[in-house]
């Protein structure tokens, strides 16, 4: 279990973040709410504690990371700032982990430095004996291992009306997640990204000394961002969702807007249900679509999918299907994605 007992029952519900906003358009209005997005990597629900491990392997070719380029000229850094990159990566990981991981701290483990032969960059997985030993030592269920981290940066300067400077740092990290209980690796990937900065000044000394970030800052920012990016892959997070719904074509549609704005959803639902009984298939389709939206907003995805199917049925009975039907189809696909997302959320919380 990854969260407090009271929260699990609400996980599958959406949280209304903004009440309702009437659209200036006479046809539609819009609702905004929050929904819980499942992580890309769903760890077993019995995983409660993580440990962050710096594999600390290096290759002779890693000395290249101590060089950077300034306007095409290669310069060797007098200080090896890359030594702190794994710690900054750990900081980015721990400071951005979701509230759905209820642990006060995540241990940081740096394995003894090991120099590898200068061959193809390859990282044999840790032995399960080592993984098991580290988990017992840190009292963790799984290990999040930073197998490798590298960064390369360059700066270019151009002179015009003012001096322009461009700084870019490209970086990557190799990650694995080890579970000693099942002797399973849940993830094995490389994350690649870059940061870019453009700045200018009429004074070249001020530009170089005050506005351009120092190499250490660039490496710190890049490695922190790498940790933040990876922790996002294992943590559920709240995201904003906007949906439009119909408010014209029948007095009951426009009247339902009033009750929606007052959060009297059941009254609006009853009005829309009555419209679905009409012989006018366009009105019935609009009402069914609205019912799908309000049930999605309430976290009732099964009911939402049922109503969007009815909306499609109504629209397809119209001789000349209106352009708005494209939005109905698009919304049906969005609901299917939400359904899959909901199953992953349940898996994360051990509900199935």
C-alpha cells in the first residue's frame, strides 16, 4: 500500500479544481477538473520503500565529460564537477517524488567506485545477492539504480548590435529498478534530454561573468532535472482536464447550465436524461454526451463510457451527421484512455 487508508477510496474520483465557466459561445460551456494520472512504471502495490543507488561505474572515455566547448574550442575543466552529478540527480528524485509514496526519506547509496574496461559501454545488471544485501541494509523493498550519468555542454558567442551567448547541455542517464523479492527488473531505460539558454548584453564581460551560467551550475541543473524526470515515471500525479458540454438547442440544456454552475449535478443529470428520450436524435446525442462528461467529472468512468456509446448511437441515426460528431468520437477515445489509466491507478493502489 502506497498511501494513507482514507485516501485510497478517493483515488478513482476526480477532484473539482475549478467550478464551471460559462462560455461566451451560445452552444457550449466548459468544465475544468483534476484527475489522477497513472505513472508509466507501475510498481507492485506492496512496494513501500525505495532506495536510490549510484552504481558509480566509470570508463576511460568518461574523461571526455571534463571537456566542454566554447565557440568551437575544446577546454578542459580544471575541476571535475561531474563527481556531484549523481547527488544532484538524487536530490531531483527525492524532492519531486509524489505524495503517494508515504516515506520521509529515501536512502542514498553510492557503490564503491569501479573502473570498467574501455570497450562498448555496457552495464551488466547487479547480482541479486548484491541487490538483496542493499535492500536489507537500507530497509527498502526495491532499488532505483542510476547505472550511468553523462553530460556534455557547449557555449557559442556571436557579436552583433549586442553580444549574444548560447549555452546548451546535453545529458542522459541509464536507470533500472530491481526487486529482490521476485528477482525482477521493473524498468531498464535510458533518458536523454538537454537544457538550452540564450542571453545577451552590450558588455561582453558582464555577459560572460554575470549572465552565463557556470559549468558547475549547468551540470547541477541537468542532473537535478534527470532525477526529477525519472521520478515522474513512477509517481501518480494530478492533471487538469477541460471538457466542453452542450448548453443550446433545448431549454433544458440551457437551464441545466444554471444547475451545473451551482454544483447541483443531479438536477442537471435528470434534465439531460429526459432529453435522451426525445425523437430529435441530435438533441438526444448532445444530452447523452453531456451525461458522459458529468459522470467522467465525478470519476464514474463506467457510466461515462456507457453514455458516450449512447451518444454515438443517437448521432449515427441522423441522416446528415453534424460536424460536432467528430468531437463526440474524439471524446470516446479520450474516455477509453481514461479507462485504461483508471485500471493502472487501481493496480498502483492494489485494488485489482
